[in-house]
C-alpha cells in the first residue's frame, strides 16, 4: 500500500474513532472525512459502507480480545475465565454508541469472508469456551457463536447502562430456571 494511501486510512480511522466516541456510530461520515482532512470520496474508497468502517475499528478490538482469550486460557477456573472474557467482550464492543450493533452484524452466519482479526478473536474465544465445556462450566450442546451473539445482544441493550451488562451476563450464565430440565 502506498504511503499516502496508508496515511489517509489511518487518519480516517482515527477521525472515525473520535467522532463515533463523541456522537455514536450513526455520526456523519462527511464529518469523519472532514476531521481526517480528506474528501468523502477518499473515505468511500477505503470504506465503501459504514459497516466496513465500523468493522475496521472493531479489528483492533478483536485483536485485543484474542489476546485476552489466550491469556485466560491458562486460568485454573475455565468457567470463570470464560465469564471474564465475555465481560471484556461486552465492555470492548461498547466503546461508543452503536458499536455493539456492528459487532452483532459481524456475527451473522451469512456475512462474507470474515476479517483475520475477527477470525483470530473467534478462534481464541472458541478455545476458551471449549475448555469451559470440557470442565462442565458451559453447556455441552451450546455453540460459541451463540454465546457471542448473546454477549453482543447484552452489549447492545446495555451500552448506555454499563452496570446492567454485568447483571444480565450473570443472569444468562446462571440461567433463568436453574436446575430445571431444558
């Protein structure tokens, strides 16, 4: 990638991060381009859709989540390690209003080729989840993608009320009807 193209991309990502943290994910893309010092056409050449821009911002989040999952993989308590990682996931994907909804979009089955950052996060998180399943700390019949979708949904409905996220994740982990046949 040419140096000027790379610089424009980096400026666009920095401007989007700043703008979205202040105004949410629905903020004006023209404003993002203006803050980056480029034209709107340059923004669209790098990021054809708003979701493409949001996913580029999420790439750094996903890389951090992959590293966190790898760090937690040696925890002596697999179930608690998984819950810690899910709390981190929820916290990270609520960095600005609307980010959690973008994360949820990236979890859809019909999406095109996932990004390397998403794949790395998914693989590291899935390994953490599988370890919790083997320890009996996560349901044997559950899929990691469904657990991620649940975490993304919790993030989306609590992004303006972070304290509620922990309560909802605890409720989901305990189950609504503990001890009952499902």
